[in-house]
């Protein structure tokens, strides 16, 4: 039953998302298209974010469905970032994943981003997204895990 509940919660998020208020039916169709079509192809997808910013995602990213159906899936946080940052600002993205926030900060807001992502394969995807958006002069990636103490950490996929 929790399995069905997660689908219901995802659909609720999609249909109540501010960017989908006037396109609820289209958003549900996008959801179905993604989960029963695009996602099954097991390939990467270039998805629009805001302005001319784009991000490469695959079905491996658990938020890819929301990115495909809502663009700015963490709407309050992403809108805050876009409205608060200025070109003279520096944005630090700790646990950057594939770099969506760094792309928004540097490509759209014009700030300088410093992104940290410790997982090698995910770091490679982060760098791919920085190159895709042609922001290598405004963003730098580090394959490091930041924490309160020196040492080793084990990550899972």
C-alpha cells in the first residue's frame, strides 16, 4: 500500500505545483509519458530548468520524474535562489549531486558556484551539466565530501 501511496503523493505534488496550476492534465500526461515511455528507455535526457538552463538527468536520479513534469521541482527553494542571488555572489553547493542548483545559480542568476560532490559517477554528471550550460567560467566542481571531521565516508548508490 505504501507503494501506491508514493505514486499518489507524486501525482499530488505534480498537480499542485505552482508551474502546473494551469496545466494539470498536461502535467499528468507528462508524468505518464515519463514513467511509461521515456524512463523505460534507460538513457539520459536533457531537461529544461529556467531560462536557457538545462540539466541532464536519467532514471537513476530519483527526482527525475519531478524534473520532467515540474522543471523547478523544489519550487520555493529554487525560486529563492533565483531571486536572491546576484552576479557578484558566490554560491556553495554542498552535496551538489548532478549540479542542478549550481546550474541555476550560475547560468540563470549569474553567481559563481562552488560545487562539492563526493561520488565519482555523480561528480562526472555534475561536470557534464556545467559543460552543457557553458558555465565553466562561473562554476567549479570538487569531488569531495564536506563534513565536520577529517576521515573517510562510505556512500551508497
